[in-house]
């Protein structure tokens, strides 16, 4: 990192920074202080987290929905702030950014983030770079240690195209889904029921974990997810099968308020790790919660006659043609009702030898 430590004027020593002063200021910067900022009257150096918060506040109105801001905050809270959040933004150099990108990922057997989750690591670097650019614009520093070309590019490990390709979430083969559901229904607890609801609705984990009773219409058998909680930023209506409804109606009427699947702390949802822990207790470390969407997609595409666009809408995927998508959002709902009913019916099947039995949804 480069910082200006003041001028040298051989004709006027009183207006020069001496060698001793320059050395002291360099030592201060290395220790995390910002003598330049202190000369401007700041009591202490501004931290990376403070700059990041200011950046998020400045850009909030320009982002399409609240979820985009939440994704930024999640990225920084998970991968960045534990390392440099409390450090002076002026004292963060390229080595510290490199250490963030190369931090070990526990779930990937300790492999560096840059290797184990390259897409995530790239996003982390880009977001640090934007925060640093904001810091530069606000005169908190003069260079960007998260820039790619000429900064990090020469020192980061080169990966093959295969290594860079996003890793798909581990999915359960659809032929094994009924047996898995039968085992899951034998488990008690809010997390187990939330995971079952994820599978029955083919929804994303976050959509289920943050589901609110105000979004549920038991009479119409629908769950309306507001736009600000959807990846595409558009309201999504989920038809609820009888099996999905049975999970909801198991909750007493006087308790149907707030979060549908509350966490252990009042007013807080279950964490994604809590749902993953259900899989761990079932000795299914080969699976991920998100992977059940792929299970549903493969079952629907390979074993049913439901049209592709119906299946894609059930997964809340965007269609390329906006006019077609606008029409189908309403027109396809009755067809999606049948699709989700068929899915619940398939999951209730358990093969025992040559006999097919049906299991309830309780």
C-alpha cells in the first residue's frame, strides 16, 4: 500500500517531513493507525466495516430489492469482516486480501476458498474491491488492494476451467426420494418439518426458513412469497399439496403468527446450517438442502408429462420471453397445482419388494 507522508523541501526544512517523522508514520500505518487521517482531525482511523456500511447505505436505493443488500451483507459478514472488519481501511494491503481469498473452507476439507468455491471467492474479491473504491473516493486511502489486474492477478493460483466451474449442489436421485422422505417423516422437530416442506414445495431454503404465516392461505392452499424475498425479485405463488398443508395445520391455530418455522431465538428463523444438520444426523453428508430442487427437476422432467414451462415456474425460474412469462405466471397456476400434487404423491410411494405402499404426510 502507498501513502503520502508529506513533502520534502530542502530549501525550507520547516515545511518538510523529516526521515524520522516518515519512519514513525510508516510504523503507525503498519500498526493499523492512519496518521494522515489523524492530521485531518479524526480521533481514530475509520475501519473497513464502517466504510462497507457507508457504501451499502449509499447504494441501497440503487439496488433492485432488499435481498441484494442482504446478499452483500452476508458475503461480507461470512468471509470478510471476521478478518479485516475492525482494521483501519487505510492499513489493509494486498496480503490481507489474499489471505481472505485463500482462507480454508471447513466444509471442503480445508481447501482454500479460491479453490473450493471459486465463484464465491470471485464475488468476495469484487465486493472488497468496490468497498475499497468507495474508500478511495472518500479520501480514506489512495490505492485498491483488491484490484485484479496488476495487483492480485499475478499472485493468485491459476485454476483450470473445470476448477472454476460452479459446483452443483449434491442432489438425491429421484428414485431414492420416497425412501428418504419416509425416513425424514420419522424424525421430530421444527428443522425436520422445515426440510420436508422445502422438498414438497421445491422452494429454496431461505424462502422456507423465512416464511411467515401472513404469506400462507390455508383455504386457498397457497403460499405467496413476496418479491423482496425472491431471487428474481418477483412475487411467487406456491401451490400447497395436501402433504404440505398437513405440515402447516399441525401447528395450533393460536400459534399461527410470525415465522412458520421459528428458530431457537425468539423472532429469528432457522439457520441454513440447522437444516443441513438434519441431513448430517441422517448420515447423508452426500446431500445438500438446495440439491432437492434438482431432485424435483429431474423427476418432473424425466418421469412426467408436465410441460417444461410449468416445471420452470414451479422452481421460480425466469423465462427468456418476458411477455410469455407475464402471461404464464397466472395461466400456469392450475397446472402447477397438479404438478405439486403429483410430486407429493410420488414422494409418498415406498417400494417394498414388488409392493408399492403409500405413506402419510404426518
